[in-house]
């Protein structure tokens, strides 16, 4: 596994506790919600999507903590 250090960033985030097979459905569910909030708030997207998995198991049955983040430009004020 590679540990990658990322710069500080502002993100909109949704989190779930799920299994590996559920990731695809969760991403499809969360992405439009985050995009609507970004648009409604007048924010600008800064980077590609970032995904965080904590306690990622080696099987498809064990739940783990998953986060989907959309980096945005830091709002003024």
C-alpha cells in the first residue's frame, strides 16, 4: 500500500459504512447529491473526486468506513 500525502483542501463529503460490493451503488447515489449542493451553493470544483477507505477488509462481506469527497475552491469570506 502507498500512503499519499495530500494538500489541505476544502471538500464536500458523504460517508457510509458499507461492504466492497456496495461501493459502486453508494458512489452513484452520493455523487449527484454532492454535485447539487455544490451548484446550489455556487461553489467551484477544485480537484477530482477523492475516496477514503478506513479499515478496508480483504473480503467483500466485512463492512468498512468509506468517504466520498469532492474538493472545492475555498469560498471567500
